[in-house]
């Protein structure tokens, strides 16, 4: 086995931690690795930075990756950090997205296309996000993101096409297993049990992360096992109190249990106003208020 293949294998744990949302463990793993190959060192740094980004440490990335960097992969991470750093600054965010369009028009690098797909997805422009993610022919992450985006617009058949690509490349890869579980959740019925088995097997092999605990909780909610789902979500919340997906799922679960949810709803509105769950809740509340006003007139 070549030195490069050996070192590439060493990145498995770092990547796996990132994909499963065990971000701090991934950062610790990455910082412990001493690699001789320069390209692999860049790849290592990319996953460390992406883990910091997921934890909300945007300033660290902006401090360490300078604006004048010529490495396109590092540049794409810096753009993502700038986006999240200015998430609630409309003018700066719009300026960044506009400049990103120019970069994409002049560059087909897959890391930059993936960055564009993530940003447009977060802004709710699913068609544009898919236009970028589906141009990434070799990126495992891009195909996994495409599958997620197709599920958001209820195109399970197209998500299954992305899964087929992943399975042909590596059917046992963590991202492949996660995409299969997400699709099974979307299909529902007897597929819920298959999704639960996948999440449980990943949890047995890895430290339980908010991602895996949420997956198991959603399966339990589908099976009407709300007490078990609540336990899993509270465990996920203890691991990451700032995860909007956990808080949103907890609101849904507690509502089924007829337990108070106002504190968690307030947290979503105050801290995650741009989240899809919060936006849909606000839309429903506005519709209710308009209907109530109409009937009271």
C-alpha cells in the first residue's frame, strides 16, 4: 500500500465524525494527524474548518483563511463562513451571494459549486441549489446533498437516483447509509423500520450524535413511540443545545405528548428565525391571525 493511500485512510475517522455531526471529536482527530502529503493536509484542514463552521465558529475561519488565499477549496470555506457570519445582515449577505454568482460563472471547481448549493439551499432556492449540486459529478457530499434537496421537493425517485450513484461507489460509506435512511423515512410505512435499523447500526458503531439521535427519534415518532422519541431528543439536546433540528423535532414530539412547547418555540423564533421550521410556523400563525381577524370583523 502506498504512503498516500495509508494517509488517505487516516482521514476516514475525521470525515466520519463530520458526516455524523460529531464535530468536536472530528476536530480533535484532525489536529492529532500528522500527514506528509500536502494535498491530504489541505483536505484535512478543510474538514477541520467545516467542523468549526458547523459549531458556529465563523470568526476563527475568517481569521485563519485570508481573503487573498489562492486555494479554491479554502476560498470556498471562507465564503461559507462569511455567509453564516452575516446570516442576519441582509445587505452583506446579498452582496456575498451576488459575488458568488460571478465566481461560479467563471469556475467549475466542485468545492465552490457545493458551497453555492449549500448557500442557495439555506436561502430556500432549491432549484438553484440543485443546479449547482448536480454539476458535481464526483463529490460524495454533493450527491448526498442533491438527495436531501430532492426529498425537500418530494421527488423521492430522483433522490433514489442519487442513492444509486452512492451505492455503486461505496454501499457501506456513511453518507450512503444516511441517504438510504433519509429516503426510507420519506417513503414511510414498512420502510421506517429499515431506517431505524440503519440509524441504530450507525449509533452502535459510532458515538451517538445529534444527527443519529434525531434520526432514531423521528423513526420512533413515525411508530407513535413518542416517549422514547422524547428521551432521544433530550439526549441530543444535551449534546448540542443549539441544534435547531433537535429543538424543532422536540417541539413536534412534545406536542404529540400534550406537553408544553412554548419555551422551545420561543427559542426557535429568537435564535433560528431563518430556519425552515420557524418560517413555516410563522406562515401558519399569520394565516390563522388573518382568518381570525376576518371572522371577528
